[in-house]
């Protein structure tokens, strides 16, 4: 399985680590740490040095109850960072946005993957991606960041998430986006309770049946705090455990804050798995 992201072709025979670069003042975990272009770029370069296979740059927080930002504000946050990074790194840059205008500007600046929490449902978003050669990550979210955690309800969370992602992937293919460019994300923490999140992890194989690579983002999420009792800044160990379990359950890409720890943990998993197969 190979993921096509513009000039990048990522062989997903091994798990890939996506490092998070939040250029925001209010992200749930690291908001305010990297709001200036220089600090965001330095952080991104550090993540690449730690082993990140992809960088995910975002300029608008999608945490529960997040305040939306204007188009211009989001552009001002992310485009200088992407432009600076595109000349310095040899890994794909992802733009974390649902706004078509930000997608287009980011692609022009050097992004090769769009990571959209609204799965290209905004008017014009599908056309932007279809008229490019970048990859697209389609995520499931019940509601909006302002409402999603109010009282999420499902009859069957796995089947409902699966049906939504299948429908959005089919829409992409109909629009001319080739299958190897498509990545799916169940949307952990986006309109889901602790039980919903855990069920989705347990049954990740059912989402694999759709035939697309899966991205999992559990890093520092509230479900890990609910399980461990730890505040967001103390969820490193839980986040690494979640990344390892996700990969063992079939995830091809894990989106994380703590790149070095995750990369090292996944190297151990791979070494043990290879040794097991050799024997």
C-alpha cells in the first residue's frame, strides 16, 4: 500500500509518524507554544530530526469548544510556516484545515497532504483537492468542535463511522481523486465518548475493510486522561501506548505530539515482530 501525496510516494509497509505543528494560541495540548513562524519552524525541524515522516501544520484549534478563527488569521499563521519548511525538509507537509482557501494556499506554498476534520464537506473543498495531486485525509466528526462533545450518540459507532468514511471516500473518487491519495481517520475524540473511542480502537480492523490506509490521532487526547487520570501535559506514556496499540490494530499513520518516543517505541515493535516472523 502506497500513499500518494504530490511528489511523495509513501510506502506504508511500515507505520509512519505524523508530527503535530500547532501554530495556534488555543490548541488543547500545546496551544501558544509555537505561535510565531520562527518558533513553529524550529519545532517542526526538531520533529523531523526526531524521525517524523510527515508534518501536520494547523492554524485553527479543533479542540472541544474551540473558537473559530477568520480565514485571514489562519492563512497568516500557517502559510509562512509551510513556505519556510518546504525549502528545508524532504518529508511531506500536511495542512490541517477544513477551509478550501487555506487548502489552496497551502498547496501553493508546498503542502502535499490535506488533513480535513470535515472530510471535504465545506463548499469548494472537494474541488480544491480534486484539482491538485495532493493526498487527502478524511476524518469523521459528529457535530462541530463547538458541539461535538455535548452528548455524542450512536447506535453502532463502528458501523456509523465506517459508513460515513466510505461515503466520503466514494465522493472523492467520483470527483477524480485517485484511491492511492486517500487516507481515512476515525476521528478519535471528535464527537465520541470514552466508550466510543475505545470501541473504535478495538475494532479498527473493521475500518480497514474499506481498503484505505488508516490514520489514528490519540496523542494526549482526553480519553487517555480519563483512563489514566493524568492532565494533558502528563500523557506521554499513555500516548505512546495508544500509538503502539493503534499500529498493532492496523493503523498506518499515527499523528502525535511526542515524535521521538513514538518512533522509538514503534521501532521496538517492528524489531520484535520481524524476529517473531523469522522464527
